[in-house]
């Protein structure tokens, strides 16, 4: 597991209306790759695109069934074992845009 990878959960998630969902790993690789650490920070993916600066729009080119938005305002801690279905990895350009959305969502200054 690495930062910038997209996973789908098999388990139903209460915060998502008891449905499975897609998530992008945003933890740094040291955490994501470490088998001794059971959780990672993820940004959820929603099919509704709101056009926020804290969103990253993904499409079928990224492995999703429809255009969707990664919502960096709603970061969540997920158990790695719940991220069961690997979907794909974000391109370098998408990771750059994801980092901008995360900085905006967390109000981080350069």
C-alpha cells in the first residue's frame, strides 16, 4: 500500500449510508507501507462533484466507474484491512493536484 493509491472497501461504511466506497490513501509511504501500522489516513471519493478547491476530480481513466471527486475536507482513518480492492494509482500530475487540495483543506501555508 502506498500514498496516492485508490481502494474500494468491501465492508459497508456507516458514514457512507452503509454502502462500500472508494478511498484514496493520503498517508505518507512510511506509514502506508509499514505492516506494523494497521491504519492509514484516507480521503473519501464521492460521485457528486461540488467543484470545491478541496476536491480532486477523478474519472474512468483513474479506474473509477464514473467521474467522481476526492474530498479532502473529510479525511478519515481507515484500517488497512478494510481497503480490500485495489483500483489504481494516481498519476504524478493527479498527486500534485491532490496535494494542493489537501493543503487547501487543511489550511497549510507554503
